[in-house]
């Protein structure tokens, strides 16, 4: 049997989201200065929102609807991050290969979030309310 999940930092999806966030942070350091208040801020914000929403979902899991809503928010932020990656490639700020690897990582994160939302009972505490 797998490791017991005691906190959101123990979730594999959270670990993947944090790792992707840090890669994006480092990568975006090389974006042009004129992008500081647009693309750079946007891709950093959306990527950081993924693990933040996973953390919020974990703490709201006593209420199934709240748990699912925060997982949905994380999924939306992951998809937004994928869009910013595409824009960064089109602006020639990052290579297609770099973006592809991150895009695929966000596909995995999204799949994990969808699976959690489809089967929330597995994650809810025993005293949870529907």
C-alpha cells in the first residue's frame, strides 16, 4: 500500500505542480524586461495558483463540493499556464522542446486533478459532508 497522505504536500499532484512552478519561475527569468508586467507575471501567477489551489482543496475536503471546486480551479490554472507556454514559444522566449516538456507535465497534472474530482470520496475524511 502507498504512503499515507497526511497533508497536501504529500500528494504526488502537488509535488508535480510545485516542481513545474519552480521550472517556470527559473525559465521566465530570461524573458525580456518589457514582459515583466504581462507574460512573466501571468505565467508565474497561473503556475503558482495550481499548487496553491491543491492546498486549498485539501483543507476544504470536509465539504465535497468545496474540494471539487478547488480542484477545478487548479485544473483551470494549469490549462492557463499551458496557454502562456504556447505564447512564450510563439514570442520565441522559450524553445518548443522546453514548452512541450512542461505542457506534457501539466497534462499529467490536469489528469490527476480530474481523477481526484471524479472520485472525491477517496480523498474526503470520514466525517465529510456532501
